[in-house]
């Protein structure tokens, strides 16, 4: 059976979520033979006439659209993500729109267990910590990143998602809309075993500690996206937004090299690219720069 991948997309003319999803889906199509791509969106997004939506039309195998009478784009996006298990039939891998696929994801689609994820390498954001303290909730010591999830079509995964939605609605009532908090609590409460995937399948590159050699998935960060130009995702998405074109040459260069960055400077970048000599040289440059700064 063809590996199935699902993106949740809620976009408008003012943001670049559709453009991000287009770039991610294009890299998935290039790297993963036979990939089946589903876009789960709201009707307002589906009705957009932007070049990005037209591009997704040409590359996706299926759209599933839900109608919303109200709610901000953020709320609609989170609600779709937290209900995706009940809206899509069969096993699938969920992917955030701010991802770049560098290598074949067929092994990820064949994950074992009902629920698979990569460990989250960051600390919970202050609003999450504040709400957890207010509600007297307990976070699991080992938390996963919800940007890449392997989801089997099993009763206990469906039940976990229903609980996660209820938890998210409770958190959203307090002004905290992050989906990860709801997933962490729901998985913990359901005692749902997590199949921990290698960090290669979700290299969280904005955390500056990539912990992966030649990742399959580079996962960026969509907040403040318009102000950044640090990755191929930023460059390609902005070009698609402004010029209506997908730079196939730059896309091909990324697929060939596996390098998502527009500038290389940090040791972790070279480690992620499988370049140990470059990593050592970058570490030395940083050390010398620090010593020079300290020495005045």
C-alpha cells in the first residue's frame, strides 16, 4: 500500500501557510516514491485562488474540507489537527506544513506501534507552563514534538484524539492554543505507548541542537516566518507568494544536497549534513570568536 501523508492547512491571502505546505509537499513528492498526499483544510482555504493552492491541486492526491462557521485561522487549524484522526481513513503520517523532506519517508510510514513520534528537544513555552501550573496538570518527563506523527487507524488512537480535543478546548478557553500540550496530556492519561522514532524523522532545526545526522525531515518554525530567510523553505515559499512560481532549480539543489540552509555557520548544521570536518571547523571558529570577544 502506498505510504499516506496528511497536511492540515488553514491559510489566507495574508499568510504563507499554503506556500509552506506547497514546498513541503513538493519535497515529499520528490523524495518518497508513490507517496499519497492528502490536504485537510477548511472550505475558506480550499476556495482561495492563490498560486500555492493551484500548485497543491496539481500535486496532492486528495483534499478533505471542513466548513467552519466561526473561529480564527489558528483555532480552525488546531481543531482540524486534533480531529484529523477521525476525518481521514486508514493509517497515515501527519506532517506540519513547515517541514522539508530530504529523504524517502517510506520507512516512517512503516513505523511500528499505534502512535509514533520524535522527542521534543525544547522546553514547554511559558504560556504552557503557566496553564499547567494553574490547572495543576502534570506534564510527562519525556515529551514528543507533534510536527511529525505516525498514526494507526486503531480504537485507542481515536480515543486519545477525542480526549486531546477536549483538553485543547479547555486550554483554549484559557487562551492557550498549542496542540502539543493537549497531545502530551491525552497520551499520558490514555497510557498510550509511544513508539519513539529516530530524531532523523523530525530534526527541529530552529532549536540549534539538531541531534540528527542527515535527517529525513527538517522541521522549521512557522512563527515570524515572514521575517526570516534562513532556509530553502523560506526562499521558495516567499517566491511562490510574490511571483507565483516554484523554483524547480533550488528545489532540485535541496533534494540533491539535503542542505536546507541559505547560510552555514553553526556546528550543528554541519553535523546534520554529515560533514564532521565542517562541524569541527565551525566549532573552532566559534571558540576563537568567543575568546576574542572575552579578551576584548
